[in-house]
C-alpha cells in the first residue's frame, strides 16, 4: 500500500483541482459532457478505490468509515463540497470492504448481485420507493446522500447514490478476495456507471445504477464464479447422497 500512496495523492490533487475549477472550464453539448464524465471523470474517481484496494483486509475499516462519515458531515455543514464528496467516497468504500469481510462464501456475493438490482429498481421506479420520494420531494436530501460528478463549464453535476459507492467497493473487493478478475471487474463496474448515465440522459430521467453494476461484476467473472460454485454444489450433493445411503443401510 505504501507504493500506492503517491498515486493516490497525485490523483487526489488533480481531482481536487478539477472539482474546484470545473465551472471555469470549457462548455460543451450534453453528449460531450456525458462522454467526458463516463470516460474520464468517473474512471478517475473510482481509480482511487482501486488504489486503496489493498486496505480491504485492514482491521480498522469500520472506525475509519465512522471518522470519514463524521468528516463528510462537518464539511457539508461548512459548505466545502469537494472534501465532503471524497470523504463520502472513502467512507462508503471502507463500509463496502468491511461488509465483505462478513461474507463467508462467494455465493453470498452472487446472491447480493442478484437481489440488489431488484431492490434498487423498485426504489427508483415505484411511486413509494425511497429514492423516488427523495428525488421528487426532497432533492436537497438526495444531493447530500450522493456523490457528485461536476460537469465542466456548469454548476450542475451528475450524481450517484451512496449505496452505489458501497456496492462498487464490495464487488471490487470480492473479485480480489475470491481470486476472480479484479482488473476486468474494475473496468466493467466503472463502465456500468457511464452507461447508466448515458441511458438516463436518453431516458430523460433518473435510472438505478445497481442493475448494470451487478451485471458488470457477474459478466467479468461469470466463468470463474461457475467453476467456484459448481464444486461446492457437487460436494453438498455427495454429502447428502452419502447421508441418505447411510440411513438406508442403518434401516
């Protein structure tokens, strides 16, 4: 991790300058803005998560998440948007890493990848869904509980909800812990956010980010997941078969 400190610092400084000066930069059409966000800014921000990936087994993850969450709250109250943004990113990354440590098997991650898109879609599309209600009636709350990607030359931004940050970190850490394809996983997870942004622009409305994020994780590792889960199923089947045979013999 020591060797990654310099890239984290350098990338953090560069992103900090962009976040501070973005309104003074060029103005472009909507689709050029989307291309910049999807191909440059979003990958640059989530490169920070890639760089801190070795910390996924650190014992101090939960206390660090609490401290970073407190710092994000303080920066929000002070009106310092840029440090607030990155405190939220690292806080949710720490929570995602910590949460993964509670998982005992890869099958748990696959189950999460299958369930959370449905929950997220309900939250966004249902009139009673939490995200729908917050975005429609409490826009300021959504802004607070999200990560902002500022648009160059404008005061506006594209936003990702905090759960999206958490599950990005969880899926990426899972790909490393279970010896899948971390590099490919990072690429597809990052690309999924850009794709969701483009689809939302075409849709002219908000879309859930977790469906494509989950698909990105599963597609990047589908064959390895199948190989890892199949032996477990075979072993369980053998144990159950042996148990039934033993019971018949005893009878």
